[in-house]
C-alpha cells in the first residue's frame, strides 16, 4: 500500500522582503502565509516550515502512540503532544538540530512503566520520527501519564 499526500508553496520576491503561501491538497491549509519574518523573527502572522514539521511530528507521534496503547489493550482517552523543534545556525547554514516531544496521556488500567515503554516505542517508530531522526542531533521526549 502506498499513500501520496501533497502540498504546494509559492514564493514571490527575495528572501528578506518576499512573501509566500502554502496550501495542502485537502485545503486545510489554503494560501497560508509564510515569510522571512514568520521564520526568523517570530512574526505571528503566518507559519513557517519548522512549525509545520513540528505539527506533523506531534500529530504522527500522537497517532502512533494511541495505536500502540490500543493494541496493548489500553485505548487512550486522550494523547496530547507538543513538539518543540530547534533550528540552529551552524557553520554550514541553518539546520534542524533537535526535537523534543512533550506528551501526556489519559489511559486507564496502565502503569507508568508500561506507558513510558510504549511512548518510547512510538517515539522511535512513528514515520515522521523515522524520517527526521537521522538528521537530528537529538530527539528527546517526556511522557506523563495522567490519572
């Protein structure tokens, strides 16, 4: 089985003054703005590639973790994950160096040791982790089981 997904980005102008828009084939993102300022100056009126990667990682991990918990007989009430991505300036240019996953789960009938073990398997096994991990200096996680 193969699944294809697509997105499109348009950029107009030079790097500093130019502006772009990104859209997904599902149209969930439709002409969402991005710019130098949203990427490097913390402007909040748009998105940036790193934010989109972090969103993809948080979503992928949450889904993988939920599946693994359910497969073990403990379907979660909720898994909530934040991915914090670090973009670092190196001597070769900018590079995504770190991602930290912060996840909490509401899962009945599961002890913390099993929760942690499953979270670590999901961190290593989700497709976005597998894609990103070889290029990262560090992929870390903190998982909290809520009672």
